[in-house]
C-alpha cells in the first residue's frame, strides 16, 4: 500500500487481484467466512499445524486490495477455484491451461493472425516449438523418435504458416462433412 500523507492507497495490482478473488468467490456462491474456512483447511494441510486460521476479515482486506495476497494464498485459492496462479496474479486472463491453449490454437489459425510471438505460442499448445530469432524450426512430438530440426528463411516461415492454416481448415471441413454423413 502506498501512503499519500493521510491514508494508505491500495496498489492497483492488489485491487485487481482482490476483484478476481471476489468474483471467483461469488461465482462459487461462497461467503467470505466460507472461503476463509476452506482456505484455512488447505493451509493447515500445507503446514505442520492441524489447522491454520484465515479470518474472513483477512479475505475482505484481500478482496478490497488493502492487503496483498501472499503466494501461499495464491496457491490455495488456485487449488480451491481450479484456476491458474497467473490468472489470480493478474498476469493474464486465462483461468485454466485449457482456456489458454484453446485461445492460442484459435489464434494460430486465424487469417488475421500476424504476430510471430503469438503464432509460436499457439504452436506450443500443439507441442510444436518455433524459435524464429535463430530461424530454427523445431518439430518435437512424442510420437516421433528424436527431434527434427529445420532452418527456415523468412519466406519459408511465412509459407509454413500459410500452409498450416490451410491444412487445419481442410481437416476441420473434412470432420464437419464426416459428422453430417453419420
């Protein structure tokens, strides 16, 4: 918290994290007391004591951004709400890994897609890794024995992106037709 001379002003990141915590609590239909009880039970499992206390006032302070959420409680809330730590820390907006991977997969096959970093992240969701800085394409899937490496020029990389998009569109359309026949 920052002191502006008269009173403490919450740090904006703590306020944002608190808002996420409040929304998750409300989505689950829990009161602050219920959340405090559940968090205390998990914290007790993580420590040597039988049960660690987490007062509902503490939950209120965290939700209002008046108190920082410790990394221990980030982990506890992540487990309770089945969300990623990065989501609670406001590092990104993906609640789950599935949501994150789905976003990048969809982005990879969008015609509007042009950001190379985002494209590489999308391919990582499929188990592919491209390092464009060194112009190295690394194809690494569990089904393959060993790793395959290929150096690509800028034009080859762009062609690869386009062909990958066309291939996925073809496979999706083929799957749609197969479902119509069945």
